[in-house]
C-alpha cells in the first residue's frame, strides 16, 4: 500500500539538494529505498494532492511582497523557471541553499 503524504508546515521543512534529487527520482521513476526495497514512482493522486497543498498555501500570499534587508543579509531573486529543474539546481549550486543571512 502506498504511503500517504502528510501535511508539513513550511517551518518544519528543511530542503537540501539531496532531498530535491531524491524527490525527483521518486516522482519520475522506480527507485530503491533505504532498505533496498523497490518502490514505484509517486502516484498521480499524491502529486495532485501535493500541488493542491502548495496552491492553497500560495493563494494566501500577496502577489508582491516588499522587504527591507539589513546588512549582511543577501537576497537572490529568481524568476519563473518554467519547470527547468536543472536551472534551479544550477542556481542552488552557485548561490547555495538559503540560510539565516542568505535568501
């Protein structure tokens, strides 16, 4: 039986490059989990539920958010990647993952 997606608050979620690579593998093809068991790709219903959760969260946010940065905080703004995960990985590799002082 498929594992059910659990809702995770954004404050609990700490993405890493290895998490992203694993997520891409799990959603697109069969993979071997940590116990050596073969797993099927993520079901369309699970992906739809994940996208619905993201949509509901994003819908609550304004379209434009004004921010005031205080030194030494650095902000990198990225436009729409149009699904180009390789571009996202390049940006994360070049600028690193977000930290307390680097967004």
